[in-house]
C-alpha cells in the first residue's frame, strides 16, 4: 500500500517464476504459519533468508527444510550453534542485530516482517528500502515510526500488505468502493480472556491466565497485548498509517467470536465486512498470493454452526490501554513511540512477575506523560530518531516502574 491506498503492481505475476521470499521472525507464531504455507508449495517459492532472535537450532532446521540461502540470529552468542546447525548445508550463517538488517535487505520479492516489537523496525525499514513487497505483521513498526515508515515505503516504491487479520480484512473490504467515499473503518477485538472480568478480578490476573487467549494462538507479547486491549490500541495507530484514515474514522467493536475481522462503511451507509476463520494462514496466504488468490489449508467457516455473532462497544474503564493508544494517536508526534516503548517494558515486567496486570496501562500512561513533560515527544524523522526515542521511553518506563508497581497494585 502506498500513501494510504492499496497499490496494484501490474508487473507482478506470482505464477511467472518462483517468488523469492524472506521470513523475518521465522521461528515465531506468524513465522511458523508462513513457513507452513511456503512449504506446501515448494515450486512457487524460493526462500532467500530466515531470521530468529535466540532460537538458533530451530532456525537452522528451518533454513535447511526451506532450502534458504541465508540464516541470521540476532543474539551474537548463538552464532556457533547456528553454524553447527547449518554445517554442510551451504547456507550462510550470520549473527547480531546488524545481520538481521542484512537478511532483510537480501534480494527478495516478498518479505514477511514478523519480528515481535520495536526490534523489527530497522530490518523492516531495510526491506522497504529495497522496494520489496513487505507483508507487515510487525505492527510496532508503524506505532513507533508510522509516518517515517510509510514515507520510506512510498519513496522506495515498496508495497506494504497488512498481515494483521483486522487490517487485512479492511484492506479486502476497501476494494468494494472508492477511497473518497469511505466513512469509517471498524476493527474488531475478541476482548481477550478477561473480557467479562470485573476491575477487582483484573487485579489478580496472572501471566499464565493472560497467555491463554480464547481464539488465537500467538506469541507471548501480542497475547498479553490482546488481554489488556493494548493490541487493539496499537492496531488503531497501525490502521491510521496503513489506510491514511483520521483517528475519528477508526472504531473498535468487541466481537468475541473473532469471525468478522474488520469492516468498512461507505458514505451511502453500505457496510462491507470480511469474515474468516481465526487462522492467521488466511491473511498471510492472502498477502503471499496477492493480487491473486490461492487455496488455503485453513478451516472454512460454517456460519450456520456458529449461528450467533455479537458486537459490543469496548469498555475503556476496565481496559484503559485502548483509550491511551487513541490519545497517543491524537497527540501524534513521538507519543505513539513512547507508548509502544513503555508497553514493551510493562509487558516484559508483567511476564517476569514484577508488575501486576492492571499496572501495565498505568506504567504506559505515566511514561507517556513524563516523556512529554521532559520534551521527549517530537516526531521521529529518521530511523536513528525513532530508535533514540524508543530507548528513552524504555529508560523512563524502567525509572517509573517501582513507583507504579506499588501504586497500581
Ligand atoms: P513470536 O514471539 O511468536 O515470534 C517473534 C519472532 O521474532 C521470533 O522468530 C523471534 O525469534 C523473533 N524475534 C524476537 N525478538 C527479536 C529481536 N530482538 N531481533 C530479531 N528477532 C527477534 O511473535 P508473533 O509471531 O506472535 O508476532 C510477531 C509480530 O506479528 C508481532 O509484531 C505481532 O504483533 C504481529 N502479529 C502477530 C499475530 C499472531 O497471530 N501471532 C497476529 C497479528 C500480528 P526467537 O524465536 O528466537 O525468539
């Protein structure tokens, strides 16, 4: 997508020759779904590069199975392990954060950006700089540096396709009308495992409970984000950048069945919704085949068996993270970068048992406020600016953590 609009590349023909694909975050949940789809059609794809953070042995095995040319782990201490896992295969091994950026810049037609968190920003921007088609799962890239990211994508004539199921649904629904006739976008949210919990019950939620998502199987960070509704907040910001929609044109509806993923409403009152089984291989497959379509191994929907679909407004009293993200989006400048940095720190501390569930949004709120007070929140104009602001936001969140941990418990 460029400048908020889907871009059709007439020179693109997925049936012409094998597509060269790279998978950043290949050992994660989105990575595994992507690998599954690629392995089902070996004649259609040639794998260039795969990456992971620490998981060198698993990455080595994947690289071999996929016939990749290059494999990189971010953790430099895992280089030897990766090298051993690739011994005799002819696959090039590399390690360190710069090796991930290099992997993203290798010659590929299509790059899956599925690193979790702001660590995905530098590699994904490098994939964009090559003018590749980037299937974007890593929403934190757009939260951290959305304007910069979309500007660089447009400058490099890169194509950005939304992997997030809600944005992929909106992308598909937008094809039904003209952009100028668009009235609003609606992202649905399952409501997470604590949708019906009282404020009091939320105080004693454990990481184990938060990691049990009712509908989706995902990595730990996004699973916790789904439980706090911060995930939906990050998605609001993501939608703003992807589709060029104003903040007040983007709404959220709680839809516990996770069957309708996104809707668009046009000026004539017509609403177009995209339905699919909650299986990430559907939006990933859509991005892999785009602008064509291909068969999917994912389950099909039986709407008669599902029978009831329900929708409700989100409760931002019990789940303040969604309102915080909307505020950050409205504030603009560097506020979303600070929000994301603080949230990454808060989620990690919650998973480590150092912060309560209800303290996650409290720490995010305090960090954004303090960052603005300290004059930290100017718009990142370069990758270096975005990384520096992310770094400052994390430092601030860590500084505030002891106080918030006590106050919010
Ligand atoms: P996972 O935690 O399952 O996987 C993350 C991947 O990124 C792993 O390969 C991990 O390697 C790698 N990684 C983590 N940190 C770094 C780092 N610092 N440098 C390089 N690589 C790193 O996450 P998910 O697959 O669930 O999510 C990935 C992204 O996709 C997130 O941004 C998420 O919000 C988004 N997304 C996910 C969805 C889902 O259904 N899972 C749905 C929509 C969006 P290692 O295995 O070595 O740790």
